[in-house]
C-alpha cells in the first residue's frame, strides 16, 4: 500500500475487478463509499519528429491510477512539495511542452487540483482509496473509499453510535388476556409475515451502549470487518466526507464539491443485485423478494430489515405509511356501511320522494335569463336521489367517527414510534451537530470578501461571522411576495374555472338540441372538474419547484432547517392548490346568487351559478372524488413510475453523447456495482413521499362528510403505493445515506393540524352545505305531524313572475300565460307579504341552528378527542418498564465487567509475586559469581511487574 492506494503493478490478478463488485481489487477490503466524476484530459505537445505516441494523451493526474500504480511509459509522480505531483523527466526523452490552456481546460485543471487535494485530505483522515485509470481523453471515473477499523472505531466513538454489547437480557411480555390475544393474532397472520431472518429468540434483546474504544471489551466483536454493518460504515464515511475541506474555493466538504461539479455524485453501494440467477442472498435481494414486489402486496412490511438497510429515517416513513394504511381498513369499512345505509334508505326518503312526485308540480323559476324556460322540480329527481346517498343522518355519525379516528391514529403512531425507538436503540438519541450547507458557506464567503474590515490576522473571522437579518431580508421579502402571488394565482385559476362554468352553462342553454339543454349541469360540472384537476396537477409541479427555489434564496444554515422550511412552503402552496376548488363548492357556491328579479351578475350579463336542486353536497362529492382519484392515479402513480424512467433514459443518452467511442482497457466485461448504481436516480429526500400522503390524509379527513368512500379509495391507493415506493427505493434509486431520526419531525405537527382543522370543516359541511339542519328544524319545529312530509314545499319560496326585470323573461315560453308564481330555493317572504322577498323568520331560525350545531359539534368532538388522547398513554407501559430495566441492567453489567477486570489484574499481580519469590529461592543455591546477573534479571522482572500493575 502506497499512501493508502493499492499498488496495482504487482500481479496480473490485481488488474481484474473484484468478483463481487463490492470490494477493492484485492477482494478483501469493502467499498464503503463511491465518488464519481467526469474528466477531460489535457493535451501535451512535443517537438516535431521526437514525439512519443504513448505520451500524446496524458492524464493530468499521472499518479495512482486504477489501484494506485503507475502505467508503463507514464511519468512517475513526485509527492514532495506539499503533495503536488510533478512529472519527472526521463533520460532519453525530450522535455514536455504544454499547450496553453483554454478556458475549458483551465476549469478542468482547477477541478483536478481540487480533487487531488480533497483525496489527499481523505487519506490523511485515515481512509483508503482506490481509483480507476483515466484511459480515455474524457469519460467517467470512480473513486472507491474504504474505512479501516481504526477509522470506524474512532468515528463511531465521536458520533456516539450505539452498538450491541455482550450482554443479552430478557424482554418481559405482558401476561393475561393481552398475551393470549397476541398469540392468536400471530398464528392467524403467520401467512402474511415476510420470510426474512429473525432473531433466534425474540424474547431476548442485546444491550446497546455508545461505542467506546476504552471499553472495547464490552462489545461482542467476533469479526472487525462485520461488526459495523454496511449502513453504519457508509454513514461514518459520509460524515468524514462532509467535514473534509479543501483550500481551493474554501470548499467545505463533499456537498460543496458536488455543487461546484468537481464530483458528479457521492453514494454508498447497494448490497449487490436485487434479482439474478446466483444463489447469493443479500439484504437488497431479500427486500425485493419479500417487500418491493407487487406480488407481495398482502404481506406485512419487514420494518426491521428496511431500517437496517436504509436507516432509521426511511424506516420510520414506511412504518408510518404501514400504520396509516392499516388504520384506513376500519374507516373504509365504516364508510362502506354509511354508503350502503344511504342506498338502503333511498326508497324511504320522503323529501326525495316529494321531489320526484310529478303530481306536486313545483314550477321553478328560470335558471338563466331570456333563453331558459320555467321548469318542473320533478325533472331533478335523479340528482335528489343521488344526493341522499351522501346527505343522510349517518354522515354526521361518520364525521364524528373520522375525527376520533384521526386522533386514535396519531396516538397509536406515537406509541409505535416509541416502541421502534426502544428496539432500534434511539432512546436518548442526541441531536447531532449538523454541517453547514454549501450554499450557506458560499454566501458567508461572499460576505467575508466584501467586508473590508476583515484582515488576514483575524483568521477565526469565518467562524464568528454569520448571516444576519439584513443579509436575509431580500430573501424573506421575495418569499413573502411570491407565496402571496402563488396563492392569488391559485384563486385566479379557481375563478377562471367559475367563469368557464357560468359562460359554458349560458352557451349550452342557447342550444336548439333538447338533450344538450337538459344535460347542461352534468356537462358543465364534469368538464369543469377535469379542468380543475389538470390545473391542480400543473400548478403542483410548478409550486414544488418554486418552494425549493424560495427556500434556497433564504439560505438556511443546515439541511434540517432547509428541509423544514421547504416542507412548510410546499405544503402551504399545495394545500391551497388542492383544496381551493373544493372549498369554493362547499362554502361559496350558491351563496351569492341573489333572488329572481334581483340576481347577482358577473361581467354584466352572466348570472352567478347556483347549486343543484338537491343541494351542493352532491357536486362537492363529485369534485372531491375526481380530484382525489385523479391526483392519486396520475400524480402519485403514473408520475412516480414514468418520470424516474424518463430521467434515467435522458441521463444515459447524455452520457453516451458526451463520451467518445474509445476502448477502455480498465473496464471489465461485466459492469461493477458502482457502475450499476451510478445509472440509478439519486435520492432527493422523503418530502415528496410524505407530501402526497399528507394531502391524501386531508382528502380522507377534511371533507369526509360529503364523500364517505374516500377512505376506501385511499386504502386501495396505499396498498399499491407501499409497494411502488418500496420498488423505487430498492431498484430505481441509489442507496440513500442512513440517517438516525427518532421521529417523523414536522410532519407530525402538520398531521395534527389537519386533524383539528377537519373537525371544524366537517362541522361546517354538515351545517352549511348539507340539508341536515334544515331537515332537523322542519321535523321538530315546523312539521304538523313530526314527519318530513311537506319539507320541499317549506324550503321553496314564491316569486311573482310579473316582477321579473324587463328583458329577462323567458322568450317563446309555452307556459308564460299559465304561470303566475314560480318557486326558488330560499327562505324568503312571499310576494303578498309586507316585506316581500326579505329573509323570513325560518331563515334566521335555521341559520341560528346551523351556528349552534357547529359550536356543539366542534366542542363535542374536541372533547372526545382530548379524552381519547388522555386515555391512551404516549409510551406503552411495557416499553416504559423495559427502558427502566435496561438502565439497571446496564449499570449491573458495567459493575460486573469492571469487577472481572479488577480480578484479572489482581491475578496477574499475584502470579508475578509468586514468580518473584520462586526466583529469589533459586538465587540462594546458585554460586556467588552469578549473583550480579540474577539481580539484574530480578530487577528487570520487577520493573515488568510494576509496569503491568499500572495498566
């Protein structure tokens, strides 16, 4: 080993890549991390007639190539002079004349120097490196990194990584009926369990303790190469890469170098292929077989294996997604029951019967001016019957149920999170010191350069210097202005669709085709919802990019701060975008129409749109279902499958176009694991995965009163979503860096906020959008016999057709001579009253009842939610006891180990004393001439004994 590079000149076997693709060329040292970069060689020119063809193209870094050796015919490197490699002149060869560098060559030269310096610093940090030879004029090259035991143990101690000790202790399980039920459940669900290696004894847990080199005797180290698993090794190397800096451009770690295109990518390797003919089983292949296939949709997730392979952060995401999907099962069942209740009771619903009864002959006022005729209410029979499916007393119960369901789900997640924290040794996990983002460092450097008061003497200025409010004000101002603009853009899109509905409805009303005129409302609603969906999908993609850009110009200090701010912005914009059309239909449509003879107009001729005769709830249901299903099908599934494949194809074509067709002598026939992983998509974080589920959670909870089947569609989507995400992580993405997290962070707060908001929104949907309160008021306050007979007549007001404004009466109406009064849906005084067309007493009574219901519903559900929260402890009782037990076991284990260590030292001292005594007896018998020699022997042994005692 020369400077931790492998010397590849020894032996022909070394020239071949490792058979597994996971090790250095010696097939012993594991590749823990890979850096990839593109290179372009400098051209060298020799005097005419003496140029050597072998030296025409020469790598700018002539030194360790492939695995550290130098190729024949290349200049040997000298690493004096601060490690800079200078080509030596060989005897018999002319001096090399270098062509002047162009701007592109100068940039490549600067990148090469930065790479060399960075790799030297990595070597100084103790890492071992293997490189590919740069055999082509330009191409892709890899730097493979291995962390030896000394580095792993040192960094594990610095990072306080908990590792299993020799001590195992028993996990006490709850007894009684809970244990019996658990055993029965395990037997029933045995076919659903993934076939992954389990711990031999599930009742035993290994005691974990932060790694310490001084207490290395505590740990069960059978093999130093396998004591730290692949995920931990790559995490340790990543930490070193993050903090290793270069002087060039003051680069702070690998993040800055990738941002400056010095390196293209940095990633840990996958554990081999996920499918293949070979029988070698690895964690990746096991995850693919038991988890990341659509054929395994019925199986539980191997959460512990996911956590082992991808780290705690991704493990927590899939655990949360799994629990959410499980919780959707009972809510789906209840939703189906509510829907079936509506189907069963549709025949006995008196209001819809009255509306469909043609004998009642309610003559309704025209739906538009001039071109619309008077119409009979019975023609809206189908809409009224369909509305009853979702607008019935059972939906009130379902709204209360779903509010409690959301609370139960969050409480259960807190318990599961705590259980996972215990088994994954995350209890007491300290916040790790985060490295600054490259963009923050660059901004700080720019500020330092501008500041003329900084002198060369003040070398620590960069540490003390930080970005102040004055530096961030432009970013914050841009954030505020653009977010406001984006929200207004969303509202404009909604208003644009409203205008489309109004104008299209008016245009279709002019049609001479009877079928077209009779289906105006259905046509307009269906097309408008599809337009809404398309607009939402387009704006979602735009808002995601805008939110990222806005967060970047804020220049957050750390990755965690960046992620939290990005989540808040993206969620705000996407929440408004997804729910604005639904809020309009639920709470604003039909509220500002006016009345016959005094309608509200837009653009001086088009009337504001009204709700259907059966109410707006049916339209809200259609809007919600199409947007929810469209987003899930198109955005969550098609986009997730299609876009990564297109990106991969585009990157492949780009690489093929930029790299010339040259033979690469180093490239083996079979691509290595680092080659295969480079072609995969880079992991960009869990934000998109969480975001689509949080938006879906909003659809399931916020407007569930209008669409009881929402949980069922969410469940069907999530069964596919779990496997889709799993397949993406295992087969389509580079292996993410493992991140230790003890919770899901800001997402829990967003979920909790949506849960509380859902109570208020559902209260208003039931009170304002549905006919639940008017029906209740009629039955108990206005009905003659306490039934719903006469409800339709009660909700319709009279209007004298002679009071219609000139030019708005129906043209060529066959009923114009016969109609004296037409009806419209509202609580207003009749034309024969003194206060004609004013709001009636019934209107104010119903309005009061609606507000009272909102207050009562909200307080009742909030009280029940708090009660559920209080009754379910956040930490399971058995886990709380185990944590206490673990602390006492740890103390006992330490005391026992220290006691055994002390006894061992005492036994060594006693043995030394015994040898010392036997040695002095032998001296008395020996001749006096040997006394001096024996004394010196005795002194040396005594000194050894005293040294050993000090250990």
